[in-house]
């Protein structure tokens, strides 16, 4: 009987079924990519169209997408995916624009207050004649020196235009901010010498045109002008375009290049300045934890430079090697692994203020079997050391 029981236990079909499920789940984990660029179908999982409204929203919703796409289980504990996605960049630029009060001239203002036949100005001089007096009367109980207001008005062309006025304590006078209400703290207006530096095209008449597209010139110009720029720096450029037009555009620096992100304009419905059609490509890393599921994780990436190999005494070949990956002596101290001691030395020097638990993804050169290759490993700050994360 005992043998029969043992035989029955060994052939339990439930065990086979569970083993099959585990193998399938493990296989799903093996197929899990290291990187993922979200597509329209991925966004639809969380009822988004093609971008997230903020980094915070991305951090909340991307784990739901990953859960839906990948059947991760305990065997995938620690799996990491770098997710690339699109972010609505409008909020990133919200603080760049002034918050002047605004007033849109009404039909009765044109016909009653200004005596115009139609609900528009027949000429710019008519507007100059009436608006200053009109503002002083309209804001007579609240105006203070330094107050600013943007007026939306219409010329007989029926095209909406904008003009900022400022109260000096006695009268309202026009400022030099017109149409888009250009008012950006870190804005840069191209000067004659800037156009000249771009060559005979823009330099001939100090403007751009259909023959000289500003996008063909401004990225390189900004690289030269702002050599100390860092990733995510923003600059707004004001330039002249053929036909006496002035345009204002926003550029974003990605650490290498400047890219056009939109044009500055005055959003009358929102009552503030805005930038057209902004989207920003972003990415974050997400880790799967068996007990809690997918969550965002901040990992600092670092690639070893020549100075790092010099720091560890490897300046001759500027790489580590198989001969380091063992117990030995490093800087007159017996260590369990020379390679890990060297990496720990570099990271401790480069990141002296790293917080407990901080993660780092490092890339270094490693010589083995007659060839030098790049190796990528993860390390975590634990106490006063950077410890290799075993995957």
C-alpha cells in the first residue's frame, strides 16, 4: 500500500499542470525585452491616445501596461525594462510665460466707445488713438503703477492681434510686446551679427525666408551660442522672417542637440502664453518585484572614462581584465575580488553623495579571451560600498 501511495503521489497530474504553468511563465519572462517603445495599442491599455500628461502619470500607468503585456512571476524578480514614451511637454514650459491680465475688445467697444462703424479698427493709428484712454477709464478703480494688460483687437483684415500696455501711474502706454505677447525670461532675440554668422542666406537681409529655413540654421547656432547647455535646457528664440514678420520658437536641448518644440503664441481661451504642439520623448526604467509588481526605478547610468582607469592604475590599456576578476590585493589591501574593488573605488569617487539604496548602471571595458568588450552591470549603494546586483 505504501508503494501505491508513493506511486500515486509521483504521478499527480496537478503537479505536472503547475510545472507547465511555471515553465510558460518563465518563458514569458525570458522573452521580455530590455527596452520597450510604447505604441498606440500600448497607450490604449490605459485609455490614453499617444502620450502621458506628466511624468507622474507615466509612473502610475506604465506599470499597468507592463502587467498587461508580460506574464511576469517570481522567476522574473528583478527584471528591468527601459520604457520609451511620449510626454505632453506643455507643462514643462508653463513657467516660461508671463501672466498678464488680458482684455478682449467687444463689439460695443468698437462701435460705442471708439465710434467705429464696424467691430474692428480701420487702421492701427485708430487703435493708438483710443485704447490708452479706454484702458484708463476701464481700470480706473483698480489700476496701479506697473500694471500690464494684453489687449486682443481686430483690424479690418479680421485677423486677431495682440498688444501689451503698461500703466506708468498716469497713462497706459504700449510696450514692445505685440501679437504673441512675447515675454520669456530666457528668450534670445537674434541680432544682425547672429544672422551674419549663419552665412550669406540669412545674413544678407538679417532675416529668414522660404529659401532660408530657420530650422536649417538655429540648432547649430544654439549649440555654438550655449556651449555649457545641459539636457532639458530650454531657450526661446525671437527672429525675423521675410515680410516683416516676427516669430518666436522654443528649443529644447537633449544633451547633444537642440530640437524645435513649438512656437510661442497667446492662448486667449486660457488667458496665458503657450507653445504649440509640444511633445517630449522621455524614458524611465521599471523593475519587476515579485511581491509588489512593476514599479518605476531611478537608475543612474555611468560609462567609465579614461580618467577612471587612470584612477585604478589601468591607464596603460584603459580597461579591466580577466586577471582582475579574482581575489587579490588592491591598493595594498587584500580584497575578495580586485575587479569589484576597482569599480567600487571609481563609483565612490564619482558619486560620494549617493544615497543608501541608489542604483547605478555602469559600463566598462573588459579584456578577456584576446578581445576587449564593453560590459554593463548594475550596482547598488549599501552602506559605504557599491555592491554588484546579481541578476
